[in-house]
């Protein structure tokens, strides 16, 4: 009798334990966003420094997507620009990545070379792919495999100070780097100001690298070796060295990044600023007098006529637990209607053919603001624009090799020929 009672108690405790375990497991199950509950999955979406300015836009976008796809929830995480690369590298290495990430092709291609992203050629039909600008889709490919879906774009413009040009006796802004070099001396002689600021800091802007390509230089040849140890490469190095040695570039070009270019232009110390039209609003807020004197022109280029475009894309980590849902969301964010809406909200350009054909990017009223005119000029450059720098997993090393040797030549520590040769050897012997 006692033995029977003990057995019943043990069974009761066992059942209670199982029940408690079930409750705990259900609670854990429902609180983990990566575990589906009742057929619902949650995907994690990372963007790059878009809060708080676009919080309402994305909250509305996600609500619409979730209403159309009741089995998918989206957790949005906005990451500061400076933290994104380290955060992505850590998550990918730990095999705990988000499901959709907003990156740029330069950084994304470095991880694409390590097979970190989903091959989208198997997930996105050719029909859907053809809705994006072909040259822009190509920017997110490596070794003939698509690793990213294009999102928003910017192309550089030349923003210029009409007052400084008038003082220097210049009637129109330069169209080429050759013209820019000529005007730089005239502006310095007549106004005491600099024509422009370019950075040679290896970790910063790739604008100088792009200028070499626009001047006809091949950075890397088909064998992956340095392609710039040529007469064209030496002439491009010489261009920048001459400007610096003549005192036509600020000394801070060797130590300060692109942010300094904006500061100098806003303070009236430079005549030209190479930037996207979205910075016109920043200039208007920070330096109203400079903004009133500012006008815009197409991007400065070289003899090749090539134009730069900066691309933001969406990548899907290969270790995403929900790749199909992630691709579906990425295509939703980047479809025609949503690209057009975001382009209007952020003063950027869309990467789909239909969205770009909207009259918003083609016509402006007679009394249009400088920013509105900039939008049309910027959009008109897109058909010929391309991501100029090559997609390489060691891209930062290429930039470092060239910039550091350019600096040495600018400071007179090396001849131009030696600087070019040393940069090429650094790249080839990596």
C-alpha cells in the first residue's frame, strides 16, 4: 500500500515536471525571434544609420509587408555607420547573422569572396533581375555570381561657390580633372582659397582611386596583378603630386577624410565640393550664406568620361535560417514603388528602371531649388554611371598601397616612378 502510494506520487511529480518543462520550453520558444511560433517566422533586418530620420518610413514599410505576409515578422535593427563592418564580421563569423543586411558592394564583395552571402542567381528570377538597372545589378556580382540586390544610389555632383568663381574670373565650373588643375592655380592666385579638397587617407574615400580610373588607368588587370604601373598610371600619380607640391591642395589632404572637404566648403575655404545632392540640405542648414552662393554641375571626370555611382544594396547571409523569407523581404524593400517612395524621402536615386523613369527625376519647375536641379542632373548621369573601383576581397589593401605611395611622392620622399613601382609590388606580393 505504501509502495503503491509512493509510485503514484513519483508519477505525479514526473508529470508535473514534464508539464513545467513544457511550459518553460513554450515560453523560451515564443520569446526567441529566430524560432517560429504557430507557423510564423521572424527575420532580422539591419540597416546602416537610417534612424531616426527614416523611422516612420521603415515602420510603415514593415507593417505593409507583414500584413501582406502574415507568416513573416520583421525585426528591424539600425546600426551606426562606423560599427556596421565589425558587427557584420562578428555575426557572420559566429554564424549568427541577421537575415537581410544593408551594405555597399565594396565591403560586401570582400565577404562575398569568402562565400558569406547567399547566391541570389538561384533565388531571383531573370525577369525580376531585369527590372533593375543592368550596370547597377552588376555592381553586386563577383565571379559571375550575384550576392546582392541593388537598393538606393547616389552619383557625385560638383557643388560650387559662384562667388569664389566670380572673384577668380571663372565663368563655368570644370568638366574634367585637367580643367580642375588649371582652375586651381587661378583660384589660389586670385582669391587665396583652394579650389577643392581631396583625401589621401587610405581608410577613407575612394574618390582619388576613382579619379585614376576616370583618367584611363587600369587598377588591376585580368590576372589580378597591378595594372597601374603604366604611362597612364604614372601620369595620374603625377597629376596629384603636382597639385600638392604647388600648394594647390590643403596639407590636411594627407591626414583628414572626406568630412573635412564638407567643412572646408561650408566655411568658404574651397570653391568646389564633389558630393551627392543630399548634402545640399546639410550645407543650407549649416552655412546658409554659402548655400545661397552654391550652384551645381555634373560630376568631374577624366578623358574617359566615366561617371561614379555609389550603391547601397541588400545581402542575404548564407547562414540565414530563413533565406526564402529574407529574399522576399529584400525584393519588397527594393521594388519599384518602395524605391520611388524612399528616393523621394531621402533625396537619393532608385536602382529600378521603372522607378527611375518617373517624372520626379526628369523635370523640375522653373523656380526649382538647387537641390531639385541636382536631383535631375544626378539622375541623368545614372545611365552611364558605374561602380568604378574593382570588386576585390583585398580592395582595402589596394587602396592603402596606392594612397601611401602617393603620399610619399607628394611629400618628396619618392619619385613618382618609384611610388608607382612600390605600390604595384605591394599589391602583387600580398
